[in-house]
C-alpha cells in the first residue's frame, strides 16, 4: 500500500489529518493507565471514556475485562481504534462529548489527557460536565485530566517552532517505512485563556517526496476553580484533585490537574 493511500480519511473530520500519527505521537506513553486501572477495579462496573482517540485507555481497560464504551468526535481516530480492537471488546461510538445521550449510566467516566481542553467556549466545558453528570451512576466517579496551568499559559505571544521528535512510522504492517518528524508551534492568547496550536508532521518515505501534513486546533487553559465550578453547575461535586497519576495532592508545582467528581447524593 502506498503512503498516500494509507493517509486517506474523510475531509469532514477535523482530526483526520493527525489520526494516522496519533499512536506514533503517544508511542510508549502509559503513565496514566495504572491510575485508570485502579479506578476501574474499584468501580467493578461499566466505563465510559469521552475523547477516546485511537483507544489507548479504552482498550487497556477492556483487556482487563471491563465493560467499556469509547466516544470520540473523530471518525478517523475511531477507525484506527477499531483496527486495534481485535477482540471487539469495546463499543465505539462517534459522538460529541458536549452533546451526548447514550440512555444509560456508567460507574466510571474518564476524560483523559487534556480532552476537555479542546472545548472552544466555556459553555462547552459546562455542557460536557453536564453530559458526564447525566451518564454517571449514583455511586460512580468521573475523572478528568488536564494540563495544570503554568506561567507560559498566561504569557501572550508566539512561541518558537519546536521539533518534538523524529520516529519511524508504518501506517500498516505491509506499508513501507517512513520517517516522521513532529513540529509544534503555539500562539498564546492569554486574555482568552487559550492556545492556538499548530502541529506539522513532515513525512519522508524511501520512494516518495517529503510532504508536510498540518493540523490546527485550540487548547483551552483550565484552572482548578474553573473546572470545579463547571462541575458544580452541572450538578457534580468535586471529590478530590491530584497533581499527577500517583494521586499526589494537587498544588502549585503540579504538572497535571486530575479531578474526581461524584454525584452529591453519593456522599451525603
């Protein structure tokens, strides 16, 4: 199969261009998996992952025997997730986490690795937390993970173009090997609490010319208070906040903001 063919996804999917490289981008990243496995064991029930991408977390939990549903707005991401799901252990759903009704409840709901930071407006954040509340069982737990705000997030201006990595890539086992370099450029708009992010993937195959594939999107900076308030407006209560995946209490030095929410009646 040619390199060009293996990159074909629907142009209507805003994340189609980066979907083929998403696994390569997160190659070897599993720092959060142990936390989610522990929480899933404690819940002993069903799991809903919002923003499941290519299935990194959902498949790990399904392999442990949990009933898992994965939701993503990108058909390109879901197409790859289904390829990985050789045993058909996960129910994959194309949907928007801001407006979702699956007509069932879950004991554990996850939004890993900054999924909430793709919310364009603050109303979208509240809407997503409302969707979480609607699907969370009375004794369930919802966990969201975002980047902890840093000084860089509030320093307006363009950051330099940075090369993050260069790695070998095969879209499928029978494809030719190519070299892919990921370059990232960020424009910080501190007044709007957002970053305009550009990802460039430079792809060089042995028998094809160098080509650049570009994706642009917004990442919102979300503070502790903002996320707690969004949860409260949605009818959820903050249970705890961690600064990493080892459940260290969140503080000013934390690199992650991992917050667990419950239904108020479950702790009354």
